[in-house]
């Protein structure tokens, strides 16, 4: 039984290292290191962007993040 992840709020504390390490953490799959396919849904009334990401190679995904845009 797979467990659906709920959206979680982005915390900038989880990003560390130089710019290349941060980009890799955000853009690549943590299982197979392939580029993630990301989709974004803007909600300007509540000043948030909902991001979902899925790996096309291994199928790992459902990374769900909420970005605050204030």
C-alpha cells in the first residue's frame, strides 16, 4: 500500500552547500539522480505556489511542496 504525501511547506534550512549542491537537491531524484519533472500551480489569492515533482526514470516522486510568495 503506497502512502500519499501531503504538501509540506518549504524550509530553506534543508538546503545547504554551494549552488550546485542546492540545484542538485532541488532538481534531481534522490534515488536515481535523474532530472525531475516538476509542475507548479499558482494561487495568488493565498500567495502560495504548489509544486509537485516526479521522476520519469524510476517513478519515484510525489514530492509535494508549498512555496510562499510574499
